[in-house]
C-alpha cells in the first residue's frame, strides 16, 4: 500500500478520519494521539472525540440518576412491603412489593456499578 499523495512512498499509517493511506511526510498527529492526513481530518476527529466524551459523560450522569431513582423506589417498596407484612401478615400484595423492591434494588445497584466503572475509566 502506498501513500495517497506520494505514489512512490510506502504508507505507514491510515488516516483516523477518512481512512486514506499515508507516508511519514503526510501524516500528522492530533491532540488525541490519532494519525490523520490533513488539518481538516484532524479537526473532524477532534470534534468526534469531543462528542464521544460528551455523550459518555451524559451517559455516566444518566446511570447515576437511574441508580438513585431505582434504589429509592426499591427501598420504599421493601420498607413498605415489610411494614404491611408485619402489620397485616403476608399477602400477595406484600410478596409482590418485596419482590419488586428487590428487583429494583438490584437494578439500581447495577446502574450504580456502571456509573462507578465509567468514572474509573476517566482517570
Ligand atoms: Zn484524512
Ligand atoms: Zn505522503
């Protein structure tokens, strides 16, 4: 494979944006550490990296919000289900509340772990 600009130069890398093969003279490295063929491609990848980082951060926040919501509803259901069960004895309703509360708690913990995990990847 040869460079897209210099037919007699062997390509050493491909552009991280457009995928063109390029030689040592043509390639440049973006701040994100990607090899690209032109300033246009450098800008494009930088925008793309910024966008990914933005979406990633948003997802992370969303995960934590989800975690707190699920944990809260789960705890309320569990406490309420336990209270009903102690007060009025076991019934399909208390069983349902305890089961649903447990599922919500597990879902909440799962989201919480996702939030923590992605936080660790950041640093
Ligand atoms: Zn390119
Ligand atoms: Zn070249």
